[in-house]
C-alpha cells in the first residue's frame, strides 16, 4: 500500500478529522504568501509590516498594504483544495463523524468554498476594527478612499487579523485545542509549520494518538507520520474522491 492509499484508508476509517491549513492553500488561488519570494510589497518585508509597532509608526502604510490584500482576497476564488475540504466535511458529517477545519489564512476562501466548521486562528482580512474601541465593521468591497480609514469610535481602522506579537483569539485557540481530544486523523495542508501556536497543534494531535498527515509541495518542519508531496489542489480532490467516490469533491457547496 502506497502513502496515498494509506491516507485514503485513514479518511475512510477516521471517527474525527481535523485539518490545519496555511498560506500554501491560498497561494493556489493566486494569493501571495508571507514567506514566499513574492511576499514583499513595494520593497517592504511583510513580516515587519504585520505588527502593532508598524501600524503605530505608519498607519497609512500598513492600511494601504492590508487594503490591497483585502481586495485581492475578495477578488480571489476558492480553488480545488478549498472545494475538496468542504466536500470532505460534508461526507464526514453525513456519516455521523466529526470534522474541524483550522486555518491560519485570513482570506475567507474556506467559508466561500462551503466549509462550515471553520476556526480562523488568525482572524479575517475582510473585517476591520477600530484600533481604540475594537468595534468591528465590514468595509464595502471597494478600495479605501484614504489611509488610514477612520474607525467608528475615533480610532483608525485596522484589519481584524492577528499580527506578530499579538495573542490568538482565545475562543478560536480553545476550540482548536479541544478538537485534539476527539480527532484520530490530523491533516496539515500548505503550511510551513513554523508559526506557533498553530504549529503546536500538530504536536498536540500526535501526543494524543492521532495519525498526522501532511500535504505540501515540499516537506515542512512538521513531524508527521505520512507525507504526500504535491499541490493541495491536485492531491486533496484525489483523496476525497478515492475515499468517498468519484466526483465527490467536484461540487462547491
């Protein structure tokens, strides 16, 4: 039995599946990654822009960059990997089994593909909040007229995402960690597995006895039982189709 068939068998037999996705999944929809060679923006390192300190020092610059990313996310479309994961959820739920999709991505493409049980660990770029009061707003799908945009309570609007140096939303992290107690298959897709605490979920799943599988174009730092090397948009539809029947991942919810 080859590795792909082992994963197919694991999907068929799992009582609970947790999937952790990263920027590699969104990259297949044309969105730039933070750590990839295409991540730099107008000579700026995104790792330095995505911080509270950068926003405090130059809110106009950070706002303009995130507004461009917001519009890019809204213009992007879910790819076959997103659609296959939504199909996987439907099949498992219909069979009375459990599923949770935990994503580090902020673009909302999983929900647009039809996924329902989604934890957005790093927030969402289509929602912004007043940096003083924290009140959230959803801007229209048009470019901001100026940068930074005024918030509803006298502050500046900032994206409702988790910046480097900020804590993850406690409720989101708690839901993801609780799922480790019931999953017996943990699938890692398109992530470098170097950003914590998200990467720690892989270790936590393994420590509780789950089989850990990675789907990635290149092996990551994750310690997993099985690696499938290739594009998520190629491999995930194949896995779902083999596990649940031909064509089962081809329809968007």
